[in-house]
C-alpha cells in the first residue's frame, strides 16, 4: 500500500463529507460558512458532553438568546439555570463573560482569526481554531477527540495519548487545506464519530482506507496511559425547611467546582464524612435530623458520596433576613427555576420523596 502525504487527505475526505455529513442544528450545509455565534455556542457546550445531549440545550439557548448580544444582556443566574445539567459550570460562566466581551468590546461581532479569538474568555486552542475554520474559512488546525483518533490511526502513531498530541497537531496542521478548512475539520469529526469509531472501526466504509497506515491494528489505537483511580469524598447534605414549606438554598462561591450555582447546604466534601453543622457555615440548628437517603455522584477527578438529612429550621432564623447573605428560601415548586446542578437535583429528588 502506497503511503499518501498529508496533502492527499482532504481531496479524499471532502467528497465523502459532501455525501455523508451529519445534520446538526449548529451546522451549515457543506460548502457554506456557519454562523460564528452558533459555532462558538455549540463548541463550548460540546466540551466534555455528547452531541446527543447538546442538541436540546443548543436549541433552548437560541430560543432564549437568539444572538450573542441577547446572551450578553441576560442575567448570569438565568444562564446558569438554562445550563443546569450540562455540567462543568465554569463553561457557563465563561460563556456569559465571553458574550459580554464580544457584544460590548467587539460590537457583537466575533473576531475572525484564531489569535484574536484566543483573547476571549473561555476560548482555548481547540475552540478558537474551530470558530476560525468553520465560521470564517481560516486554515486553522482543529483537533478534538475524534480527530485525534483518526489521525493516530491514519499515521500509525504508537505514542500514547496525551503524549502524542504535539505530533498529532503537526499532522493535522499539514492536512488542513486552504480551501474549505472548516468542512475538512467537520469531515474529520464525522469520520471519527461514525466510521473510525473506538474499539471496532468500520474500515471497509472509510474513504481514507487506502491512506491509513494503522489499518491492520486500528482497533488498538490510539494507545492511552492508564487512568489513575478516582478517590472518593464524603459529606452530608441538609434539606432544611421552614413553616411555609420553603427549603434553604445557598449560592456556591463563584470560583471552583460548581462555581456560582445554587446548592443544598452541606458539609465539606472530604475523605472522612461529618455531620457537624459547624462545617457548613450555617447558624446553629436542632439536632433532630432524619436521614432520608444517600447520593453518589461522579465528577471528573473524584467520586462523591453524600448522606441526605432533613430537618426544620428554628423559628428565630427562618425569615429571610436571618439567614446568611448567600442563602435564600425557595418553595419546592420553584426549584426548577433555580440554577441547581445535577448533583443538587439528585438531593432534591431524594428529599422530596421522603417528605
């Protein structure tokens, strides 16, 4: 089999893309440039999230905020609430911050070059390249997980990920054509998502099979370094209600895990669980707690196990001005309108079932 050069790949792949491109709500048709707002919004949502999950969120955001200026003028709480369930909530905060910068500093127009896009909040190397190529026809090298896998197999790269990323980037840069670079990037994504899939690639359907150096062992590529075992942290969440049935919510710090989201108050999440209210930052409470369940949730770097306790708030601080500034009372029927991440909604479900 003759090994083809990087510049031979696009002419083989683009005709396949013209026939088999996935129809996605943020995409334009092959050959057409996409709306940069749509590209940016979808790419931020797709980080660590599947295409199937993102579709409904993307449509919801466009209904609520049809343009980047609309999103910039939205309240951050509303953005976080609409984002709830997508995870990695720093993305939502950066999304809002970036929208404001585009709307107010760039008059509602996204910069067209990768270098200028990298100056915006929350936009990294991959997202900047994707916007530049797909929305502005700039020959920027785009490399996501699908493209990493396709390129690793195509050039039979034995170095495991993530150590192989520099050489992969060199290959993708060389393969990216000056004509239709955005379509080429999306073609590579689609090839990885539908043909050059993990585990059992469909080589017989691949338009690049004649060029693939790793075809004979494609199912073993890319190699990856062993993952470290995730630690388990523990804590206790407190479902605290007052006489009218409202439940106490607290806003998390703007930075860090689940930053800026609302939470059911809890102890710190540590290797040793505790039910000490002194760790919650809340006023003293009665000790007649009732345990109603356990929650298990997995974050990127650790597992979390929470006990869920319910109790009544004492009368002397069950009014709005007696709770800490970062806390509010909310009726259960209104919880859907709060920026509660998936973990907190699990706690809500457990507590309401026991109420």
